[in-house]
C-alpha cells in the first residue's frame, strides 16, 4: 500500500505538486501474508523453543533477585560487617610486613600474594550474593520455561545484521510499548520510595545529630526498608508482565491458514500426491485381485450392487477365502470375468452383503457363515459334477 501526503505548494511562478511516497508495508510484520487466526501447532512451538523463543518475563528474575539481595543484607548484616572489619584489619596488618620484608624493596611475588589474599576475601564476602543470584536466575527460568537445552540461539545469524530489520525493530509498536512500560514502572517505584521516605522524614532529619554507629544503623534500616518494598512491588509488576508475555507469545505464535497448510504438506506430504499414491495402490490391488479371480469356485451376488468371489482349497485353508469383492461397477466387472472363465454366479443378497461388509480380501470367512457358504458351494459342486 502506498500513499502520499503534503498538499500542493504554491511557488511564485507555478504550482508544483510535491508528494512523498510512503510504503506502509515497511512496518508490516515479516512472514507469509494473511491474518494470523490459527492456533500454533506443536511443531511450531517446538521449533520456537529450539530457537530460544519462549514465553518468559525477565522482570520475574529481577524482582526475585532484588528481594533476595535486601533479605540477605538484612539477615547477614552482622556477618558481613564482621567479615569486612576483619578483612580490613588483615590487609592493613599485612602491608607493613610486606613492605619491610626486604628493607623497603617490595618483591612482585609478595604484591601478588597480597592481592590474591584480598581478592579471596572479597570473593568470600560476595559469595552469598553470587550463589543466591545464580540459584534465583536458574529457578525462575526453570519454572517459567522448563528444562530444555538448545545450542541454536548461540549460532550466528546473518539476518540479525540486516539494517532494515533493525530499523523495523527500533520503530516497532513493541519497542514503544516497552518504553511506556519502563516509564510506568519507574513512576510506580518512584511513588513507593517517595511515600516510604515521607513517612520516615523525621528519622532522616535526625541522622545529623546521631552518633556514627547509630546513624549507620538507621541508614541501614531505611535502605533495607525501601529496597524490600521496591522488591515486593516489583514482584507484582513482574507477575503482570509474565501474564502479558504469555499472551504476547501465544499471539506471536499464531499461524495463518497458509502456514498451517504448508506445515501439513511438509509433515504429511502434499494431499494431491498422497491421493494419487493411494489411487495407484488401489489400482495395483485391484489388478492383483482380478488376476486371482479365475481361481474362484463361486461368485455370490446381490445381484447388481455387490459381488464376492470365494475359493475353497481344503488342502491349504480351513475355510473358504474371499479372493475378490466389489460394488457397483467393480461388481459388474467381477461378474463379467466370472462368466468368461465359466465360474458359477449365485444370487444370495443377504450373504453377499455380509461377506462384502465383514470379510477382507484374502481372509477366511467367519464361522457364523460356514453353513450358508457350505450350502452355496454344495449347490455349485452338484452343478459342476464335483460331488
């Protein structure tokens, strides 16, 4: 679809129409044409999962991580303070001994040892936060998308370097929504911080008059209180975002009617080709059936709608078998071949219908039809002079 805007502009000498072509398809979604009205198939969902495209909210991970951070600070503040104090004391005690080790000459090995010791203490100091962060990230993703290992998202794709696709993503509705969501999130969290601090403003004013230790304790309570409330509100935001992401993913995974048809063709094969294959198989089966028809002992008819050919070889079969059967045009063909080979044709409407409907080609007749078929064969054998 192409449209134009800007009216004609009057210049001093003449009227010059100016038009700027605007291709609205530039902003259209990629993929086959048509409206996505069909539910996603299991194959499409599995392919999306292999590509790393799943319904999940990063807000949940961030919300739980933020809550865990402030809870750890609240419950481990004593251990953290003691460890930090001991760390400072050990480092400052080691510095003089390291410097005086060789009359003021600091060997590189001693410096590296001091740095290594400091880094190990910092790692120990931060280990609860690292462990909690890893556990929360792993569990929140596991709960949202279940366990599924795929290396496809790690493979480089040239399509990601397409500048046109990049521009489309920048100016897409989804990006505008994400921007609006971020602004709304900051506004809500800002209100939470404002109302909490407004309720503690008297304590904040008194910080200037408090001793250092008492002031630090008060600041700690305020920071942890603000952080905990932010985390709790953030969890509500994350829950709403997760519901939205599930809905958005479902809508994105929907398929057009053409996509469903194409997937069916890829999985099951082209219906026209399969129909032709079935037709060829039926024709081959019919040729084999007609080639075996001359071996029949009798053809039982309806008389015009059905025809069933029976053969009985007591040396090889316990009961007569159906070697050919057909309806309407095929029944007429069976009767025609039977006449050509001097095969007796017997009219028995109920028996013909029962044999046609219940006995496959190449199968023995059921026991409940033994008597009826035996009477027909006895009649045929008497005519042929076999008894």
